[in-house]
C-alpha cells in the first residue's frame, strides 16, 4: 500500500483505521476500512433486517458481499481476509514511515508541546490540537487476537465489542500493553501513543 495523502486523509476522517492482529503467534498490521474490523457483521445486518431498515433480499446481498464474503471473521478464514486485502497488510517498518509524511509537523517539537500540556497544563492552540489529532489518527484503533480471543478497540463512543463473539474478551479500552515492543512503530522521538489522550 502506498501511504499517500489520500490514505492519511482516510485515517484522519475515520473512514479507515489500523488494526493489530495476532494469529498463530504471528503479528499482522492491516490498514483497512473500519467496518472490516468487526468480527461478526451478521449481528449488524440482522438488526437492520429485524428493525425493517433493509429487506430480506438486501440482507442476503449484504451478507454475501461484506468483506469479500467473510461475514464472520475467524482464525480459520483470517488468511482469506488477508489475501483479499493484501495491499493493506503492512509491516511495522512500513508504518514507522507514516509519521514522516507531513512537512509541516516536527514530531520532536509536537511531542514537547504535548508533554508540556500533560506536565503543567500548558495550553495548546487549535493548530496544535489539529496536528496532535492527525498523528493520533495514524495509531492503531483495533486489536484482534485470535489466539487468545481478545477484541479491543479505542473508537470511543462506538460499540464494536458488541459485534464480537460471546466467548471472547471484548471491550473498548487501551490495548497498547498487548503489543510487543518490537511492533510499536509509534515510538519515534518518544512515545506518540500519549497523543491519544490529548
């Protein structure tokens, strides 16, 4: 995948996001449409059908085409999903460059401003808030671990965990501690994860 302005704009708008997957003790980074990180999309479509928002034919069509025909994402069909989005599967090294794509943003300077905000309550202007938001939009928003059956997200105000499976641990919460240090592409000039909390 070419990490260009269009992709960055999709991340900033929330259209797309980044998910860290674990399957078979291997780590995968995927940048895709946010809705593709739902485990059980049938629950959503069934609710639309039950409420009369879609017809039976629309329900069947949606179930057939969603995520390339993978309505319920599992460890068994995860390789099929990866193949269908192969251009969107990235490495930590690929993602480490995602912060280098803005000429108007010096990360060390911005991190110093953010740390000053946390340390002393120093005010941040609207322009700085905008830059912080852009950086934060390039951090992973989802964590899916098929080996341990853990589904976590940081998409506040959304209830993605409701589209998980009953035998999974699923919640909206910080999952950074679950990601190995070697995979933390946001550790540039300091820990950019704290930008999530501005």
